[in-house]
C-alpha cells in the first residue's frame, strides 16, 4: 500500500526502497514508499467503561467524531499533537497503548472548555481529557501532576470551610509540591498589593488569613457534600473494579 503522509505512520511500519518493481510495474521514486498492513488485536473492550467511571468521562460514548473539539481547541492551535478527537476515538476503540504514547501531552489541557461548549453531542471533551489524565496517574504511567495537587488543596479547603482563602491555597499547594514559600513572582505580587490596595482591604485579608472564616451553617452542608463525593468516588472505584474483573474473566 503506497502512502503520502508518512508523519502519521509509525516509523517501523514504513518500507522504502531505492528501486521497486511491483507486478512488472516500476514504482521507483515517490511511490515506492509502502506501509506494512496493521492488524489491531491489543484492544481492551472495557476501556471505555473504565474512562466513564472517572468524573468527566461519563459521556465519552456519545462522540460521533465530528472534530469540533479539536478544531476549537486552544492547545491544538499551539501544538497539533494535542488532539482530543483522536484520543476520544482511541478510548472508544480500547487502544490504551496508543493513548499511553501521548501521556506527556494529554495533561496539557488548559480547561478553557471551548471543546465542551461547541460539542454537539455533549461529550464534554474537556472532562474526558481530565479522566484520561487521572487514569494515566492511577495506572502509574505518569506522576501526579501539580494541577491535580492544586485541585486537591482547593477541594480540601472548600470541604473544611465552604470557601477558599487564597493565601492558604497557595501555601498548601506549595507544601504539596515541595516548593519554597518565598518566590520572586509571589514577592512582586505581594508588593504590588501592599502598594495599591486600600489599607482596610489588606487588613481584612490579614484577618481572614489568621482567623479563617467559615460559610454560615457549613458544618452540616460540608458533611453532606463530603458524603456525596465519597459515595461518587466509591461507586467509580467499584465500576473500575468490575470492569477489570470482567476483563480477567473473559
């Protein structure tokens, strides 16, 4: 089979010859670039269900490959290797190994949600990107990313107080990522705040940092929210476990 777009084919599957005659026809030159046939057997029938068990991946089965997500993608405009439509396609086929090849790119999603807003089937591609990134982390293919740790710190503070205090979020995030608290950009940012913000506002910020306020009646509300999140996570783990067991039994 002759090909033109060699960049789309794995290098080990491309065959090239200085000269080549096929069935008595000289196809030397441009047309002597050939591709080995590919038979896909290493797919996982349950992979789509596994991704659906992650928050954000629930609607991946709705995709009809229109390409609107990739066409609108902020990251695709910068790096054409970032391709949500392609990864959703691989997810539906169960081609995990192909997704793992792009493990260092998928997490670069900036959550602009352009893809989600334009998707005609409500696939929520941005959520699928996050689901794939979390699956890669859970399976040990990638390290836990700083963005994930930031999300954890943000959620933990909301769970405790029903609101966020920026300074506490930053400090907690720095602690989780083992970064020094004193950083050049943070020092410059703080200096500008002191120069330009009214004293009363700075005073309230300082008091909120020392005595972290709580949303009124948050104790009960926070408990309900925490129980709901724990239930959702438990159900997701159960679905993933069932999918793995079904695969092993097959």
